[in-house]
C-alpha cells in the first residue's frame, strides 16, 4: 500500500458519531461494491487509526483511512464525491503517500459472533421459514455446555432465554444491500509485524491482507 486518504467524522449536537459512522460507511461500502472486479476483489483496504480495545468495550474512533497500491485507484473511487451529502459532518483529505516509516501493520477483518441470541434466532427463522418473533420466543432444541464439559446437553429452550453475552468488538450498523435489513458489521483488529498481501472485500476488510499503521 503506497498511498492513502483519510476521512474524519465531525459529529455535533444534531448527529452522533454512531449514526455518522453508519451513514459514512454505507457510502464507502456502496462505492467498493461498484469498483469490485469479476472475482469480487477490491483494490482498496481500510483502517481505523483510532481503534482501541479493552476488556469492556472497543471503539473505532473518528477516523477512517483508505489505502491503495497506486493513486489511480483512490482517484477513481473519489471518496469526497461519494460523501458530498455529508460534507458538513465529514472531512476528507487529498490523496497522500504512505510515510516511509510506519509503526507496523494491522489486519482489519469482519467478525461474526456466533453466540448472539438475536442473530441465532434470525438464522433459525430463515432456515425454518418463521417470523422473527416466533423464532426468538418459541421453544427449540438447543445445545448447551456447562463448565468444562466436552459434550453438550440438548434441551428445549427459547433463544430469548439464552444468557446475554456482551460483545466488546466495535461495530457499525449498516443496511443490507440484498434484504434491506439492518445488521451490525463487527470489526476486529489484529496487529502484525510484517506486511501481508491479500484480497479485500467490499467492506474494505480482509482476513489476511494488511494495511500500514502510522
């Protein structure tokens, strides 16, 4: 990655940061969908330079960086134009070269928690052609593990009765382009020492490709 562009969110009394992240990232995602190739590869990767994580919660901060191997990819993407409707709340820099000295590298990837009871209920509803409320509150056969048991115990239980597990990974709420439903895009960061090449998705994330940190 040789060049980048930085976007800063500027929330105020009329609009909070979470809402602004949703609106901003939705436009970035739409743009990445448009420029993907036939193999669904995207030439732009994203980073969150103010990303922080602790035991209780994680935050994305207020900055987003777009990286590419050459300036033409970012020029063609034209982030400022895509975010023009949010110009009062978003500042977009010009395209800059990545500094010759960086702190390291990071992989930003999508995390899909498997223990969220609402998410499990939605999946169950889809598989069994049920509405969400029925799937969430109705009794279904679930597998539960206790302490250090190696096998699970099967029991009738509703998803609404499952213990709620707090997910500390930061997320952005987005609207699905296929179904129109809202969902959480959980974003996990992994710091690494060396640069890794790979494929970015239409969210600008990757399970393998890295972006520079500085």
